[in-house]
């Protein structure tokens, strides 16, 4: 039951759900997620740690960058089922649609030049 509760808690925060929806479209670094959500870097990092602990998100180092992406769900059957379903959920949500439409303009190269 512990893994089930961990996955449910991870998805109980709106910003964590938004992160999941963003990562459906491409892998992203913390600064890109921060720019999309308009929240602080430490807050984004805490959300990612929670999602990672629940088996929903994974990461890989790419030089100086750390890219976050949706996991394959193999760590937990609950994570796997929710990852599959989340792809179809909230597609008609106005806030999620606006966020997804912003993704092409959110580029780490532009953000980190500042």
C-alpha cells in the first residue's frame, strides 16, 4: 500500500500534475519547467524529487544539463497505470492547454543566457 499512497500523494499537487503534462511532450530541465510554471527553482526541484520518489519521473545528466522525463512506470504498477492514463486526462483543461502551447517558446538556451 505504501507505493500506492506515494503515487497518489505525488499527483495531489496541481504543479506536479502540470509538470507531468509538460514532460509528456518532451524532456526538460529545471529552468525550463520553472519558466513554464512561473514558480521558484527550489520549488520545482522539490516537486521533481517527489515525482521521482513515486516512480513517475526520471532524469539523466547531459553535460551540464539534467534532463527530466516521464519514467517508464516499471518501478511501480501504480505509477505505470497512472502514467498511461494521464496521457489522456486533462487534454481539454484550459490551463493545461495554455501551458502546452507555451512549450515551443520555452528553451533552455534562451533562459540561461539571461
